[in-house]
């Protein structure tokens, strides 16, 4: 009965370990890894358009702005004003419309768009709100994404985690749409590759760089920690429309986030040279004149020895301790062997 129980317990443990391994393998292969999207010169832009930029109300932009091939801006007067923009960055539309820098940035946008579209995705729900996603490439069966609530992106304590969302057509967020970044996820590593147009609802917030084939439209009071890059298509056409919004080009943290348990430094080990010196010093100390020498290994218990200088168990030299341990193991092994032989004789009778 005991042997059967032991054999059953061993089999159960083996199955548990095997299942755990399969679960780890499944978790590791469930989501394709994402690589960062190279923005090139488009990375300095907070807003990049192809058919112009239109603003209504008071808007704040941190980052460069420009439009190519159609260089036009409406509502871009300096604040204060009814329709004005507070801009921290270079305006590549005025006074030098459709400059070479903006033209180059539109080419860089096409490269970035194709890079994001070319990465292999996993399929998630069209409605992003309520989901918690780790780094990876994502698309939906419908080819669109909507967000009417909170989407959580988990960086898993890695500030370099990359999130890519691919849509064949649209990205539409509701007024309550927003993104919650946890455990090191950063807006600078989030990319939205939009097959046609992106529409961000009034009062919503969005993290990441939006790269749209066509246009990007924002409702009133939208906050974007990222970039609005429109007009990826061959003609370059694609407008950006703003209404009293805030767009801030993101920057990445200088260092990755490390879990507290991993940040603790291990106890340093001495170098080979230091270890050799320490061993040599110990050898000299052991051989120093006057050091107690073991004449004979004590017999019996430590307290009933044969007159050696050993008085307490705490002072047992290593040689003696090893001898005692070896003797104990030998006796224990002999006892087990004898018990086993006796048991076999009884069974044979």
C-alpha cells in the first residue's frame, strides 16, 4: 500500500510539473513579439499632415508641426486668441511652407507605417476597453478598433515594451476612451497603424503615435500623449483637424524599469586572486607554532573522549567532525541494510 501511494504521488508530481511547463510554453508563444517602429525624421513631429492642419479654439502642441504636399494651416495664430495654438517646437509650414524637412518626414512616415503593418499580429476584441494587454502586435477580426472605456497596457516591468495596434480601416475612441499604463509601459513605445482614418472622441485621451493612411480628426478637449501623423498614402493626402486639444510628443524613460527583487545586488564573490590569498593566509595560521594538534581521533561521545584537548562540541575541528559524520552515516547505512535483509528473510519464510 505504501509503495502504491508513493508511486502515485510521484506520478502526480511528474504530471503537475509537465503541465506547468506546457502552460509556460503556451504563455510564451501566445503573443507575437513587437519590435519598435523606426520613425526616422517623423519622430520630431507632434503633428504631420498631407492636406493641411485646421484648428478651432485654444490648442497646445509640444513638438514640431508641418504639412506636405499641401502646406496650409488654419487657426494657428499665437495665443491668446479665439482660435490659437501654443506651440513648443518648430513650425515647418510657416514661414517656409512644404520645406525639405517635412517632405523627408512624410517619406519616413511611409517607412514607419509599412514596418508596423508588416509585423505579425495576434487577434483581440474590436472593443479595446476593459482589456489588459502585454507588449505585442494586435489586430481585430473586424479590422477596426474602438475604445469607449479604459484599455490597460502592461509593460511587465520593462520600459522597452512595444505595443502595436493594426487596423485595416478605422480607429474610433469615445468620450470616455483612455489608456492606463502600468508596470513601465510608455507612450513612446505605442503605435497605432490605421488603414484609413482615426477619430478621437471629445474628452478622450490617447497614448501613442497614430499613423493614418488618410486623415486624423479630434473632438473637443482631446489629450494625446503621442503623435498625429496623417497622409501616409501615395498621394500624401490626409488632413489633421483639432478642436481645443492638447498634443504632447512623448519621450522615453532613460532606463528600463526593474522589479525591486531583481534590483538587489548579490553578495560579491572574491576574485580568484583574493580567494587564493585568503586560502594561503588560513594555511599559515593553521600551521603557526603553538596551534593545537590532533593526536588521536576521540572514541565515543565528545564528552567522554580519551583525554584529548576537546571539551565542547562547538570546538570540534573539521577533521573530527567529518570523521564523526562519516561514522554516523556508515552506522545508519548498516542499520538500514540489516533491516532490509531481515525484512526479506521474513517474506521468504
